[in-house]
C-alpha cells in the first residue's frame, strides 16, 4: 500500500472509514477526522488548510467524512454542525473542534501531534 502520510484521505464507505481507523489505532497514530458537507461554505473555506496541516503533521492520519455520504459515521460521532473535527487516539475522541476556526484547529493539531511524537531513540 502506498504511503498515506501528508494527505487527507476521503472516506466514501463505512468499511473504508473503519479500515483507516483500525489501521491508525494499530499503529498508535492520532486520527483527525474532518466531518464536512458539500453544501457547507465554512467547510469549503477550511478544507485547503486541513490539506496543508496534513502535509505538515505527517505523524497523524487525516480523514475526511462527508456527513451526507456517511450518515452512520457522523451519527456515531454526534456530529451536529459542520465542519466538526474529531481528534481520535486509540479509538477514543480526545478533542473536538466545531466550526471553521482555523487558529483553534491548528492549536489542537499542534497540541495533540506534539503529544503523539514518540521520544527519539538515542
């Protein structure tokens, strides 16, 4: 399988989403899920920033879920507004950012990615 670091992975089926989540959990990686919708203006505004963050913070897995396409996944994460970003570590949501608040999103990515970096081996 090709390296998926530095990209935002769009999930189009629940099986696809579950597979990416399981793979990230197995690797002990932080997953940042962008719950979005095609009709959502703020979602379109923040999408390019999310892609930039994925390129910069390659230690995390960046997923994109269209709430209309994967209603079941959105419901499982209690998504009520778009965009909503869930930070998931070991299958548990550790942080949620609601809205296209780019500074808040970046701050949480930095905080959780810093915590996710394993200590460098000497």
